[in-house]
C-alpha cells in the first residue's frame, strides 16, 4: 500500500505558466481533497471530491481547477500561475471524509 | 465563516513532562475535531480525533478534551519524548454539501528537550 502519492515533490514556475499537480491513492477512498499550506497558517481547503465526476469548492478555490475521472486520481490544475500561489500543496484522501490521509506534499514556487 | 485559533504557537517542554495545546472554534455547527502531527518535510498525520457527542478521548499518552459550550478543545500529551517534537495542528470539521470540510488552526511547534 503506497497510500497517497504526490508528484512532483518540487516545482518552480514562471508567472503565467500552467501545470498540473498529481495526486493518487490506492486505498479505494471516495473522498479526496487538496489543501495549501502557507507559513504561519493552517492548511486551507482548495477543492474536494466525493467520487468520480463530483467535485466541490473549498475555502480558497480561485485560480485552481480540478476534475475526477477515476477513484484513484485527483489532479489539481493551475491554469495561469501567480506568485500568490507559491505554497506547499497537500493532497488527502478519506474513506468517509472524516479521518484523512495526507500525501507528502508538493512545494511550488512561482517567480 | 469558521475560525480556529490555536495556542501556544511554540511550546518547549522537558522530556517526561506533559504538553497541552488549546484550540477554540467559532462555528457551533462544527462536529468533528481532529489533531494532526506534522514532521519536517512530511504531510500531516492524524493522531487523535473527537466527535461532538464525546467529551474526552484517550489513546495511550495522548488525550483530547472537548467543551462544546465554550467551543474549545485541547490536546494533552503525557510523558513526552523527543520523537514527539513536531508541529501539531487542530482542525474543526463541519458537514458541507457532500462531506466534512475542515478549518485548521495555525499550528503549534512542540520541542521536547532531552
């Protein structure tokens, strides 16, 4: 069981570039979420999904897109990166949306 | 919206002593309160949680208490060990549309000195 995996571990983007952060889980969890973590702040929910084809916005969704075509994968897309999106991004999965399992994170820098 | 405050922001204790971290939340509809431990360079890991119909929960050296009237909950770690050194986050969860949505506190950096 690999749990929750995220790629890449590190990424540097220029302003305006686009990219996709990958997240996969092998626990057959329906619930998956994306958070960002900024210094001195807790994790903030960006988007979440409750199964293939069903997504919803979290606290800070602007600038991010998601879709979910399979139970295993939940990619996060940045269409036009901005310096304000410099952060550490965590993906999490859960069987019932309560107990969450987090991935190791992706550290993103936008210059 | 929900706001979660967490104190203290940093905490240093001697090995073997107890550590207490406190959180307050604002939304009375919140009904699930997990605590996460995050070690350097890793993702958060759930260490204990409590639901709103329970006042206290214990798991070996870790316990959580909840006071719904006062809207605060606390993490208690007894007999601290150096490997307890990490950043601890509390969170308040509320059902929204399809599942639990969480608001996290800003974190407490715990250092256990040998």
